[in-house]
């Protein structure tokens, strides 16, 4: 072994012994701080002195110095905002975690090393320095060094003190992060319930939808009833989408990202004339370049978010055969070939068979027949059905009449099976729905099938 290598090894061993000596063998509780050593009970730790007397909500700003970079976070209203190294909303959960850790950190124990020995604890050049200001104007500093042998505590200097303070390493975990981790990771910032309209352009064309008092309707590529749950699911998917990674903070060459003329765009409108718009460009490995029109940043979105943005007109359309709440329904009559059956609601609100006029037996599968109509969803929608489809519905294989409590009737016609499908039309709408042929079996009054 070379002498130089041997000397370095001996020095490392000596430093390790010194830290162990202070950290485990001779670290005594400080009477001023009310500290305890590592063997102190949990109840004693709970009585330890707080590192700072404050609440998380008291924090007005936080500056994080790490690896030569500076991140400045400022509390505005109920959220944090990054002001350095760039101006952008901050990731509120990440910034909030630091504020919470600062408020909850408690002094485990203190050590009084010489200035030269601070290097051993990683405090000559701290891993992270936190400077924060409270709403009352009080300023504080916390320098975080290395971890102790347990790996759960970190050496620290509180407010420029001369002693080394042992704190839980959770504050180091919360703050020792690259700049991008402190940025807002939301692709778009909005609440689904606040949206009043949207316009989506993708490979399938342009889709526009508007929210009425309680329901959504489609405006492009043509007027049609919308599936409210499908629209909400789409908006939920976008509102919770996260940035995969940040690419460029101020690009002037959007063309290289496919964003000069983006193939996918989404604009969401809110009350008061407010809106937010997302543009999506080229594919990059398993992600896609994207940006918000009001911000200069280019970032990546995941493939799953991109797929959400590529939904088609049909995906948003209302595919339901009938639109009646079961609590409003009063009577259901089914004519399936030569068999006719009727069901009514009893006093408890349950579906029961009604004796037919010819004295034949009552249907026993009323819940199944109601469920078949309630759950019927289109596989395809024919806005302009062909003559063949029209002729099939002119001589239906099954018919249903649903009467609600007000006396309003909804008529449904269902064709004979063609392959694995049938065509159905409700008096509520002129469109024809293509359904699974199973509905013919479910609407047979003589059937004993049970429908969930």
C-alpha cells in the first residue's frame, strides 16, 4: 500500500472515531436546550425543545441554498410561489413540507465542537442552508450538514449558534432537492367543477363542449348530447396530470419541440373570461413536449396524459339508451315477440310483475329488465341511420314503454340481432344506438335471468 493512501485511510479512521466519540459515547444532554441522547425514551423526545417557536402558517418566505444554487419561495395567499431562479408557481406540497418540518423540528441534543471540528459534521460547507422569514418579520437560518451514524439525525447549526444541534433528518430530506422539484408539477392548474367549456384539437379533429346548468353538451364537430361522466373524467385526468420533467425555461425555438404549430391543443374556459391553454408537440421517447401558452417553459408530459388528450368525439358522446332515474320510474311494459310483460313499483319502491290482461303469469324478472334498459350503452352511434337500419327498427324484435311518475312515456324499439349487435332507438332522441344483442335476452319477460 502506498504511504499516501495509508495516510488518507488513517485520517478517515481517526475522523470516524472522533465523530463516534462525540456522537455516541460523550454527547451529554444540554441543560439549556433540554436535550437528550440517542437512548432517551420517546416521551422524553416529545418534551424536547423546539428548534424554532413557530407554526407552519407563520412562514412568509424560504430561501434554500444547495450545491451553488438558490431557490427562493414566497407565500402568497394560500400557496407558495418561486421567485428565484425563475418566476413560477411552486409545488405547494414540497414547499409546505419544509415549512411543516421547520415548525416541528425538535432539538435531539447539542454538541460543542471546536471550529476545526465542524468540518467533520459537514457544517463548514453545509449540504443545505435554509433562510426563512416569518410573517412577523423574524428571520432565521438553519445550516444542515451530514447525518450521524444512525442515519436518522442530521448535524445542524440553528440561527448561527456556536453549538452543533442534532435534528431529525426529515428537514434535510424535504429540502435537499434539485430546483425542479420545488416547481409546480401540475400540467394545468384548475378544478374540474370550475370549467364551463373546452375546445380540444387532436388527430381526430376539433371537439368543443359547453356546460349548461347541470349537463354538458357537444358543439363541435356537431351538436350532440354529451356524457357528463366522460367529460368529467377527461377534465379530472388533465387537472391531475403531472409534468414528467422540465426541458427548457425560455425557449425561442419552439419548432424543435414541435410547438411552433402544435398538433394537439386544449383550451379550458372558466367564469369571468378566464382560460388556460395547453399545447403538445413532438414525441420524445415515451413522453411528449408541451407548454402552457401563458408560460415560456417547455416540459414533458407522460404518454398516458397524451392519450387522454387524444380522445375522440365518440368518447364524449352520450351513449345511454334511456335517461330516467329509477326513483322516478313507475311502470315498464315489454313486448318481446309474442310475449308481453309489465312491471310496476310496489309500495317499497321495488319492481314487481303486474298481472297481464289475458290472465297469464306475471313476469318474475322485472329488476333484470329494468337493469337492461338502464345500463344499455352504445357501441356505436348512427346519427343518420341507413334505410336498412330504419327498416329493421320498423319491425322491432322488442319494444319497451317506460312511464314515469308524472305520466311521461319513453318508447324504445330494438331490432333483431345482426351478428352480435342490435340497433335501438328511444323516443328521447333521433339517433340510433348499436347495442350488444344480449339486451334482447334480458328483455324477455319469460326469462329467469338476473341482471345486476
